[in-house]
C-alpha cells in the first residue's frame, strides 16, 4: 500500500502541511519526505517537457511513484482511438 496525495501543490497547504516559509519550488522535495507517491493531475491538460519530468525525478528519492494522468486529448477527445503516436510520446516523456 502507498500513501499519496492528488498533487504536490495545493492552495491552503502552506502552514498546514508545508512550512510557512518554504518556497514553492521545494514543495515536491518536502512532500517526498513524508509520502511516497503523488498524482500528477496537470498532465491531463498539457504535456510536460522531458526536463520538467527529469526535475521531478531529481527532487524525489528512489522508489517515489508519480501517477500521471494521460492527456485529455488522448482519453476524452480521441477516446483512445487513433492516438497511438500521441500516447507513445506521452509515455516517452513520462519515462524520463
């Protein structure tokens, strides 16, 4: 079993979960010390760059799991039909 959260940034978490003076650029690293998985919901609306994904990896310990939502364009607009190349591109980026 894994304990996770639906995001590593959320309005209202400052001072409740995150330290009040913690810069938002450090939220993921801080979060990764307390839980071992996070859902990346922003990937539903737009692709992330390989550099961004590598940055997430570098800020988290070995074994940390990202549950990335597949792009809305693939799952809802195309309903998985004729989306093989886009899906493979999504996987290649997230594999970083």
